[in-house]
């Protein structure tokens, strides 16, 4: 087809595309459609395939022209977007036609569509950027904390005697409910068979210290006053009365830190020192990975601030919809059912999506900047570099290089690895162009807290 096209940039990475199709193509397409009608249509008084064109035009003229118009628009857009790179619509941005044109087979056909495209960002200025690198030390303290966790995971839990009292670090099972001023149970506050470790602070009302000394089958009413600056907004500045019944008290018998424990953890460990060495290696690997992530996020945050641009509406909507679907999966339900659950809880989906918008926009802008830099710098990786990644992954895990390769034999997994390798190569370049300064000292455990 003979087509002329004109792109006009709009706000928020939207584009208006004006297309003109030559009158010769309009006439040819019209004739093609009407011939197809004539061959297949059945009308009273005429044999199939022998209906005169004039009769068809008189009876179905409007429908014929509508079909021709739609067919021409589809063919023109497909031809344009097949060869277009910069102004191609986003996958979730369906081009919207401003107004369906009226076709005249003796004239050119002109129509206009609008749609969102991938934002164009040019990131070139890195002067004055300083990225802070957290200072993390891994020593005996961190090693001992990990060893204690391993002891706890391999501990044998046994029941305490009925006359024995709750102590710190005991594993208790309780039934509880909130009590109002009249001594009645507050609707929706009752919980049966709640299990937690005393001293962990993992109970809603923070009653660890209040149940110490209680025995099995004992019931106690606890009155708690919470400070105005309590981290739990639902408790801050309030006084709560809670009825608690203890139904079970258990203790953990921790295994000794010896070669036997190391062998129980994994067959690859022969001695406790083997286990300790592997723990240190894994912690160092986790530290390096997390520090690199923090540095990358710091750099991207600064680049987002320095290079302001708008996110296409359809891109933001797709991201928010994806987050909503993910939340539904976490609740093991459908997005539609999640809508009803949110309404039943007194909240609004619109308010939640609005609350997510800021973080979603920042995340999308960061991704767009990365994609733009990868494209502009023509970042690629070689098969040898991917082989090096296999070795690196194996060293940071308990897998062999061959097992790692088998894992990434899946095309999607391999593609993810290649994309990640490209990004790491990009960050290596970028960090050489900005200033890296020492950040605050951070404990290893705190490094992984958001």
C-alpha cells in the first residue's frame, strides 16, 4: 500500500499518528471486499455468487464501507508498526482512533490514532554524583548468630511439665481475645492456638513479659498501655485489656555445636570448621550482592531525580494491575475476589493503588533509565562471560557448575541470567564514572532490612 505517515509527540510519552492511504489502495481494497461479499452472500432471487454488485451496494453499502475502512486501517497500522522501532506502541497500549473516517473510494483515506510509546531518556551527565557504600563487617558475632540459628532449626522441642512456668525463649500456644470495658469479648479479636516464642515480640499485643510465670491451662487478664509513639499505629496511645489462656508450653533443646551437628546439616560437612567456613563464605557472598544492590538503587534514585520524565499512563496502569494480581496470588484468591475482600475490610482499591503509585513510578523510571543506558551503550555479554557467571553462582551456592548450567538450560532462565549479566556490566561502567564514598557502618543482619 502507498501510505504517508506523520508522528506528533504528545505529553507523557504519547504519540499521535496521522496516516493517509492513497485513493488507489482504497478503491482496490473496496473492490476486493465487495468481490468477497458477492462470492459468498445468499439473497432471495439470486443464486449464490451471482448477486449483482449494484444490488449489494444498495442493500449493504454502509456495512461494506465500514468493513473496508476497518480493513484498511488494520493493514496500514500493521505495515507501519512492523518496520517502526522508536514509535511502536507499548505492548499494553492499544492505539485509539480519534474518529472513524468516512470512506470515499474516489479519495485518499486519512485517519489518526493515539497511543503510548516507550519513554525516550538520554542520560549523559554523571558529574557530582556520589554513591554511598555501606560498611559491613562480618566477624565472630555474625558467625555465632548464624550458628545459633542453625542450632534452633535443629532443636528438639519438648513439652514442659504442667506445673512448670513460662520462661523467656519458651515456645507457647495461647488462646486470646481483646476485652472491652464491660468485660465482653471484642468482635473479631479472638484467636485460637496462636504459637510464638516468648521474647521474640512476634505477638500482636506485645505481651511477652506479661505471660512469663503463667502455667499451662492458666487464664489471665492483661491490661497494656501503649506509648503514643508505638510502632504499631493501631496500638499507639491506647490501653488494651487482653484475656489470655495458655494451652501449651514447650522448650527447645538445642544441639551441641560440634562435628555431629555439622554432619546433620549437610553431608558435605565433615567437621564444625567446614560448616563455619561455608557460613562465612555464604555471608560474604550475600553481603557483596546486597551492597551492590544498595549502591545501584542509590545511583538510580539520583539519576531519576536528575532526569525528570513522565511515565505513560498505560505503563503505570499495567504495573499497578500486576501488583494487584500478585497480591491476589499471595492471598490465594482471584483479583476479583480480592476486590470484594478489600471492600469488606472497609478499604478502597482506589486508595491502595494511589498509595502504591509513587513507588511504582519510581521503580518504572529506574527500569526505563537502565533500559535506555543498556541501549545507548550497546551493552552485551559474550558466551565466555556467561560461563564465568555460572562459576560465580556455583561458588556462592552449594551447587556444582554443571548443576548451575542445567538450571539455566531453560530458555527463560537463561534469558534472565543474560539480562542480569548485562545490567551488572552496565553498573560496573557507571560506578567507574561516579564517586563512591564510604557510607554508614551497618550490621550484617540490618543490611537485609528494608
